[in-house]
C-alpha cells in the first residue's frame, strides 16, 4: 500500500545545472518509523531518506517525513533537502491500513 500519490520533485541547487529530479509515487520508499499513543488513538510516522548524485555530480540528499493522526488521516509532513530545492510534494492517501513489517 502506498501512502502517497503524484510526484515529488526536487531541483538541483547547482546554479549551472538546475536539473529537475522527479520521484513518482511508485518509486517512493517510506518506512514505518513508529507510533505514539494519543487521545484519538495512535499517531503513525513514516520516513524516506535518500541521497543521489545529480547529473552535474553534486550530491542531493533528502529526508521526507509523513505523520498520520488519527489513523487513516493525513496529519502533517516535513521535507528537508540538502543540495536541492523542493518543487512539489506528494498528495497523501491513507484509506487503507499500511503494511507494517515492524509490528
């Protein structure tokens, strides 16, 4: 089950490059990070950490976090990028219970 839809896009920060890198939802690799019990049930967190080299040779690294609270509802997200600039984030879909290998 995928938590995301659409495309996440980053632009290389190298002024002479500026290449756009797209990550379609089917390429996303979010891991279940954990759950904290709150008033309306668990708040689940997921993250995807990735680093890669742009065509210009510069390294781009990002950490993309998503929180679900209550279960089945998008709560918030956070994206941190080093070496690139965010162009577009994913849309979120929590209609199905995610598969959790860690539970």
